C-alpha cells in the first residue's frame, strides 16, 4: 500500500535533506499550486479529500481553512500555526514526522499558507523534542536558502515567513487558544470561544491552527488529487493514519495504515500482540483523554466516527494497552493525576475537581476508599464531563478515561474499597514482583 | 548580569515576533542553558529587555515544566511518570534512581551533580519506561541501563 507520510523516510532514522525530499517529488505540489491554482482551489482540494484534523478532534481541515476571510480589505497579517506540542500521554506520532521529514511539514504549512493567503507561520514545538527542534530549524534554513520560504517564493508573488517556536513543556499549550497565548509570551490559559482563531487568533489576527500530521497530509492531496487521498482510506474520511501502540505488547511502535484499520489488526498484526503470559483487557484508543474500549470491541475500525459506537473516540490514534495484570483503578489514578497537575487553573470545576478526583482515586487505590467515594467520582463525571461546564476541553477530556473506567470496571473499584487494598498489589507481591 | 552573548541571542529571537514579549520563553531557556536555572536577578533583567514586569514574566516562567526557578544540579533527570511508562515499570525505575542517588523526587544530590524530577509523557511511549537527562532522551530503561547512563554524566 501507499504510505504518503512515511514511505520516503530514511532507514537510518536521519531526516531527509531538501535535495532528498525534492528527489521524491517534494515541493512539486507547492510549485504547481503557486503557478496554476487559485488559493480557493487548494482549499477545495483539501475539502474534497475529506481530510480531518489529526490533533484529536477530527475537525474537517478544508472547512477550517474556508473560515479565513481573504481578498481585498480582509484583516492582515494572517497566520498559520502548526501545533507540534504533542503532550497527550501515550502519544508519540508527530515526532516521527518531525524527526524524519521536516520538509514535508514545511510544504504542508506553505500550502495552507497559500490557501488562506497568510503572511507568516510558526511551528509550536514542545521543549522536550529538542532533537526534532534542531532538525526542523535546519530544514527551515534550507528552505529559506532555496527560496521555498521567504519573499516571492519560487518567483511567485506569494511571500511567507516561517519560524520555529520552542516551548518549554506544558500540556495546556496544545489546546489551540492556550497555544496562541503561549506563542504571544503569556501563560497558556485558553481564550473564550467565540471568537475562533480563524477570525481573532494570534495577536488578534486570523489564524489557522493545525496538527503536524494534518499538515503533512496536504502535499499528497495536492500532488495526487483528492480522490487518490480518499482511496487510501477504508472509511469515508480520507487518507492514511499514523497509529501507535504502547503498553505490554511485543512490539510497541508507530505504523502508517489506511484510515479505518481495526484496533485488532493494529495491535495483533503490527504491535505483535501481547507479551508472553499476558492477556489484553482493554485499550485507551487515542491518548490519555479517550475512553477505554474493551477487548471484545477491538474489531471496530479506528476512525473518527466508528468508535462512537462503543462510546469512545479515536483521539490521536495512539493506543495504550491495559493488560490483565495491571490494575485499572491504579491506571486511572495515574491518568487523573496527570490531568490534575496539568490543569491550567483558570476555572474552578477543573482545577478543584480534578484534584479531588485524583485524591479520591489515590485513597481507593491505597486502601482508604469509602463506598461514598464512588458517588464523588460519579458526581465529577456529571459535573466536568459535559462540554460547556469548563473553559476548555481539558476537563471533559480528563473525564473520558474516568467515566469509561467506572462503566467498565466498576466492580474493581468496589473490590478495592471492600478489601481495603489493591487486589493487584497482593497478586504482584505474591508473585514476588515489586 | 546577563552576558552580552545571551543578550544578543535574546535580541535576535525577538525579531521573529511582532512583540518582544513573545520571545520570553526562548529568553528564559537561553539563560537557563547558560547557568542551569533562572534566578531572580536574571528574571528581572530579561523582563527589562522584553518590556515586561518581572511579575508578568515570572507568571509565564512558572507555568512551564522545563523552566527552573530554583537552583538545580549540574544535570537534571526528568523521569516520565505518565501512563505508558507507568504501565511499563516507572515505579521501579523511580525507586532505583532514588536509591542510587540517595535523594527523593524534587531533590538534588549533596554534591550538586543531579536533580531528580518527575515529568509528563516524553513522547517516547514505545520505549517506555523513559527519562531525559539535560534534554537527552533515554528509553527502554532497566536498573542496569540506568546505572550505565548515570555514569556518563559527571
Ligand atoms: C488540553 C488539550 C491539549 C491539546 N494538545 C494538542 C497537541 O498537543 N497537538 C495537537 O495537534 N492538538 C492538540 N489539541 C487539539 C487542539 O486544540 C486543536 O484542536 C488542534 O491542534 C487542531 O488541529 P487539527 O484540526 O489539525 O487537528 C489539544 C486540545 C486540548 C483541549
Ligand atoms: S478546563 Fe482546566 S485547563 Fe481548561 S481552562 Fe479550565 S482550568 Fe484551565
Ligand atoms: S508515557 Fe512516558 S514517554 Fe509517554
């Protein structure tokens, strides 16, 4: 099968140089677009390709771009911001593209920039991705030197500046309006929506924010047409998807597969199934803020719509496996601790609620749980889960693993409370494992 | 006092944004690369360069996991405690680090060689458990591997 995102990656793990990237058709889509396509044609191709955002929410990319007002009198400058924050626990997919083919990302950003007639772009990269930062910076400089970025790109009248912004680590920077505040040098608290970034974004100007993988899909669409992109997929959404698996499987990793590949195929064929002696109990399909899916439901296709049937979401498409020897209550405690810590503190239900959730789970896991603790957890599910009760989507995202754990593993919570200890701990120490 | 070179780097970074304030994270991390952490004097000086108040800049500095507003050791160990690493044995790696170094999370060894801190997912979940030392990534950790890695940081 064709893998537009990863087919050209070098076997030695080094990034493609500009020349190597051009050798496999790189920057051709950009050249053709600048010479032969109106900006609106680029947006139309992306719309027709049914590309949906790979940052987790699956928003249709072409539609997002079409919200940007262009033409005479439209507000300027306009910006394209690439979200390379990738801090969702269990997610490690954008890194593959940033490390392996930074020019693919740059071409995607330029095409987005041309489509919305933007003047500048920023790649917002998490501080821990230091090596990716070095590679992206080298690629940007190469692109400037060869007139793919800067003034009058490829002698057209399109000019676009591109810069790398190295962040310093905080989950909230990935939320798109928190990201805009962070880029402006403020605390990454989110902004009220509306207005959306498409009308009031970076420094108050119209801004498109897209994920790394989303933008990396764009050159293929322009080069081969929307239909070819649609055909890569097994479902009605276009393209391939970078799927990942971590946890106690034989071969954790990332694979580019047709959109809609089943969870079972990803885990059994690509990740090699479970390690010897372990069974698979459930998975979190797409990063920490998605709902547990039970083993019996693994035949479901991994795409934006199918997982709704089992009350979950594809999220970032990176699967975290829960094996049958790991305590689900403890796992949820770990997750909620993360969310409580990374809450930006802007709204009370989130900062106070998630801390309470994490403390309650700690108590249950460590033998101090009371029967009414389950009511406390349920209360938080109802208070924080529905959208609109908090200022941004961090809190509802935090509730997804909790709500689904209470739904699927309620008896495990009860056992912890009744036995006043974690049953898995007992099993582990009996087996001599620390 | 910030060195002329650091000031030049900060000034250069401000040119990629329409406002000076936007360069503040890069300014903080530039200073930190030089001296390990950001003390009050450096913070005040950066704030002056970027036309911010020190409080405003401190509000940003303290928002981030990788900006240190307290003195740290020569090397900072960031051990990932997020979900995939936790499933793959974070607890025993943390215990091994604490035992070997004789410190708890959040502390610095008496000789000032290492500071040990927890960190959220490093995006290395396929090589869990993972840690980072001075922004260099180490994965697939075992107790023996940790010992060999630590020996490289003097
Ligand atoms: C707390 C939080 C963290 C997020 N982190 C990221 C991230 O690291 N990378 C990302 O692309 N999107 C992240 N998102 C989603 C973004 O807000 C936004 O939807 C996305 O960048 C849009 O790009 P897309 O349409 O290409 O998916 C996060 C959302 C929330 C609520
Ligand atoms: S939901 Fe949480 S992270 Fe989002 S604004 Fe409120 S406190 Fe901040
Ligand atoms: S959970 Fe540790 S690197 Fe992702």
